[in-house]
């Protein structure tokens, strides 16, 4: 009976990442998110919403690079350690990663990269149908002052909308 218990613990230790991963990355954050929703504080709401954003980014990364990741033998353990760092409120890992990496990337639209490739359409006369051609055509028809007026009018309309609030930080 003693050897059966020893082999049971060997199996538990060999599969520690498989057994503890869902508990650390899904069960506890789900429980903490439900509790955060029920409190009046917005701080814990931000912590768990930030965690779920990062968790979904990690999952998308894993799905995208699954063939490469399966060749890295320590990936499950590294993921478990990273998830623990993100989940445990003492470390505030989710807030740190979001504030220093994710937020600057999405908050400043001038630094974002356009990942959507849309091929240019060509009409019967093989002229490209894009924004630059439309802008050049507008300038030819209405003049540069009308184009500048249009641009400033567009900027004044969109200035009322922000992606995030500057005062709304951790």
C-alpha cells in the first residue's frame, strides 16, 4: 500500500502543471471576478478585467504559435509561473503588464500597427481606389484650403472621444 501512495504522488508531481494550471488560471480568477463584481470598489474590477485581457492574449499567443511552443519543454511551467504572477494580487502582475506594455500600445493610436491587409481595388481604367487617390481628387476639385478645413473639422469632432481616461489609473 505504501508503494501505491508513492506512485500516486509521483503522478501528481509529474502532472502538476496540468492539474494546477486550470485552478490557477481559470477557477480562482473566475471566483475572484464574481466577488469583485459584487463589491462596490472599482479597483478589484480593474484587476480582474485586466487579468482576463492578458489571459486572452496569452491564449491567443498559444493558439497562434502552438507548433513552436510544443517544442519548448518548459513552456507549461513558465506559463504556470506567469499566470501565478498575474493572478496573485500581492504581485499586481496584471496591472504592471497592462500599464507598461498593453496600454501604451493601444492608447496611442499613432504608434499602432495596421495588421489588416486590404488589397487595392482596381476599376476598369486600372486606377487604385484608396484614400490617397480620393484625397488628391478632392484637392483637385476643391483646393487645398477646403481639404485643410475638412481635416480640422474632423479632428474637432473626434477630440471629444478618448480611448481611456487619463485619471483612471491603478
